[in-house]
């Protein structure tokens, strides 16, 4: 009797090791983790989408205040999501990368790219069935 191995033929590796903030961490890109990543991206996009369409009617002082508020929201959102995605490391990473919000946003984008690779691998495995 021949035994066919699904695990050998179709299993997709969902764990990836990444070096973020000077620390290697293994992330398991499960459906739940990918959902969290999607929510993180949507949260960040939501902040940017809430910006007024025409800030030309604002004074320079109002524009500066708006820019500060947006940066504060982005920082808090990125730290909060990285706490959820990377075992509470959001503030640590913010400190590690010199209090740079864009570095945190790039980490979320980087993780999303890795999750897309996992999804592509899953689709390829499903097609070959």
C-alpha cells in the first residue's frame, strides 16, 4: 500500500524568522496574525484618510497643529499594533529606531510583505492539489 504524504507535498511553512530592532524573532503567520496585520494597516490608513481634503483654508498654526496631531496618532497606533504583533515590543522598537514613527510604519509594511509571501505560498500549494 502506498502512503501519500500531504504534509510533504502541500504543507506551507508559515513561520518566518526576522531580525527587527536587533533581535531575531520567529513569527507564525497564521490567519489570526494576518488579520491583525490587516487591521494595523487599516488603522494607519484610517488616520491618513481622516485628513481634511483642503487644508488650504487653515492657518499655518492650524496646519502645524493638525500635523502634530496626525503624527501623535500615527505613533500611538504603530506602537499599539507592534505591541500586538511583536510580543509587546512597540515602545522598545520606537526607542531602538530613535523615536521614528516612519520606522515603525515600515516594520508593519515589512511584516505585511512577509505575510503576502505566506499567502502566495498557500495559494501555490492549493493550486497544485
